[in-house]
């Protein structure tokens, strides 16, 4: 029986994780749950799962939850704030931590799990994007075990040999005969739209992803393909990849979740339904396989699979992210922060969809003119850059 902490339990990945655990009640136990401010949903989860601890980032939400749980006699202990989240990520009883808080807000609790040497099921790509080398070095130093949840990285992981799977962040792709990693993406809801029409698309249209059901931030990122850009940076760190190893391919059907090409001409692909329960199940059970509650593909019902080269005029955020990946840590930390501010403003109808790339690009130009990657040698310095960048990004909102 493995004890699991789920950070971001009230979100899309959080609920898929609970679905997989529900399929395997004798293998996995919900030990602790963490989230931002949604105390009503957390109250339901606590009654259903009876975790030992729950942590809410929002202290007022934690207080309300504590009162509600006491009133129904639920014994779950309620913690609050960033400290509470870090605490449930690092308790000695915990075997695995699902890191599924959205955005930079998840960095410290994810790092707490890493520093406690846990198996870390990494969904929170923003944490890795904003801390890169520091993150993968901490994994090695503290003997943590990194398992990629993101469907593409999980697919790539499955197509790579064990020598790489067990040495993420520090592996040598060339030694394993890897030629290229093909990172696939659907292209989002606007892949066939007239480029001139993108300035007037609404948040509702942007979050209506054609294949995947996800939280609002990642859904907007999928529409702009910033998500693929963040995943490109994520892949660079997870697989210790260089520019020649990485290629983005648009695959509208989302049947293939990514591929690995070897020097002998072989291409390995991982395929499945667009359901996060499949990659989540593997991160829990690796190196075994368990029931995920997902049916296998029916190839006779599938229809055609197609592939397209990404067009940077349609997806300027993707180009920005690839550039940032090779500019250094200051660029990726700043791009992530600017993008969080811009996406939030778009979701609140304050800026147009196409302004997301405009804000990101303007902020990147400013930050790259002043910052140096080599000054970012601590979590504190990264968090400070994140904070400064958010101020610059808000100035750009107009
Ligand atoms: P979501 O919006 O559905 O859920 C986000 C979770 O984070 C919620 O539980 C929320 O309470 C919590 N949260 C938000 N702000 C917080 C804060 N300040 N402090 C603590 N907790 C906070 O998002 P999601 O779609 O589940 O995505 C979560 C992460 O997983 C993101 O980093 C995303 O990129 C990644 N991811 C998601 C999917 C997917 O299919 N949804 C796929 C791959 C990767
Ligand atoms: Mg993904």
C-alpha cells in the first residue's frame, strides 16, 4: 500500500488521479490532499477519501474547511498556506506526491517533495520550466524519483530505455541511440481558423479544446501552443535534450502522444485515448502497469492520422518559448511568469487572445536585455525574477 499526497487535488489532474486510485484501492491510499481555495470541493473530497491531512493555500479557505469538517466529525487535520502544502509534500509517511498545482504557485511544494526524496509525479510543468537545472539537480541530490505526468513526456518516457527512465534530468540520449524526440500537439481549437480572426476569439472558445478536457490555464496555453512551448522546455530538462534532439509536430487527432526516433531509423510511438488517467496510472505503478479505467484504442474506428509542421505565424508563443529555451534560465522563468499574467488577463476578458503573445514578447525583450541566467542560482532568485516579471507583464496589459 503506497501513501499518496495530491497537490492540486481539486483540479483536472487531481480528479483524474483520484479516479485512478479509485480503480486500485488496495495499492494506493490518499494520505493528504492540497489545493488553492476551493474549500467546498475539498470538503466533499475529505468526506469521500478521509485523508489524514488536507492543506489549503488560502488561509481563509482553510479556516472554513476546518469548521465544516469539525461539524461533520471528519478527523482530517487541516493545514494552511504554502507551509501546509510543503508539509504534506514531505511527510515521512508519504511515498509519492502528485504535483498538480497549476503555475509557478506549485514550485515550492513540488520542490519540497523533491527535497524529501519522494517519487514525484510531475504534472506542474511550470515549476520545471521556471527552475530547470536547479530542479533536476535537486532530484539527483536528494534521491527523488521523477515521473512525467504530462501525456507527451509520459509517452516519450515509455518509448525510451530503462537506463534513461531511471536517470531523468541527467541521462545521455546519444548514448542510448536516440536521434530525435518528436513532441506532438493537437494545435488546439484554432488550428484551422483564419489567422486574422484570432484577435477576436473569446476565452470560452479558447478553452474548448477539441480532444482533451483540462483546467482553464493549460487549455488557453494549448490554443496558443504556449503549452507546447512549455513542454519543449520541459522535455529539454527531463531528457537532458539539446536543440537537435527536439522537434514539434502537429497531430490533430491526439492519438499518438509523442514519439522517439532512433539512429537506426526506428520510430517508437505511444498511443492511447486522450485521457490523463493512462499516464497518471503509469507514474503511480511504474515499472508495473495497473488498471486506469481507460479503454484501449480501437484502430478500426479511428480514421486517418495526420501530421503538420507548426506555423509560427499562427503560434508565435511556440516560437518565443523555443527561443527562450536556448537563451537561458532567465528567459524561461520570465516567459512563464509573463504568460501566467497574460493568460489570466485574457480569461478575465481584459486583453485579446493575440495580446498574450504581444505581452510575452515585450516582457521577454525587456528581461533578456537586463537579466543574466548565471545570476539565477537559487530558488529565491528565481522567485524574485518571477515576481519582477509579473510587474512588467501587468504594465503591458494596458
Ligand atoms: P486546474 O486549474 O484544473 O487545477 C489546478 C489546481 O491547482 C487546483 O486544485 C487548484 O486549487 C490548485 N491551485 C491553484 N492555485 C493555487 C495556489 N496558489 N496554491 C495552491 N494550489 C493552487 O489545472 P489542471 O488542468 O489540473 O493542471 C494542473 C497542472 O498540470 C498544470 O501545471 C498543467 O500544466 C498540468 N497538466 C495538466 C494536464 C491536464 O490534462 N489537465 C495535462 C498535462 C499537464
Ligand atoms: Mg501535455
